[in-house]
C-alpha cells in the first residue's frame, strides 16, 4: 500500500471515529490532533510532504483510545504501532 493510499485510509478512519479532519496549509511544520471545545480535530498540514502528513495522522490515531480494537490493514497497523513505540521512548 503506497503512502498516499495509507494517508487516505487514515483520514477516513479518523472520520469514522468521529474526529473532524481539516486538511489545510500550516507552513509545513504544523498539524496534529487537538480538542476544540467539545470535538476532536485532526489538522493535516497540506504544506508538509506526504510522509509528514501520514505521520501526523498515524500519531493521532496511535493515541486514540481503543485504536487497538479496530481492524486496520497491516501496513496501517504497522505505521500506527511504530508511532506508539516512537512516542513511548
């Protein structure tokens, strides 16, 4: 699964989890998951390269409660688990 497809899948998964996704330019160094009032919003920085965008999404999903209980295609599971390990260090 190429990185563009992974990014599309992760955005769709985030939306299915009730996370609002906003794909906007943030200068290439922004992005991530935050809570605005009563909703969670994932900002995907369209000024960043595709790998950074995918890592922003994977990191956000890695911290989502119950993500381990959701079936994910193996390449996505691997990417998200890698983000968990990197953040645990």
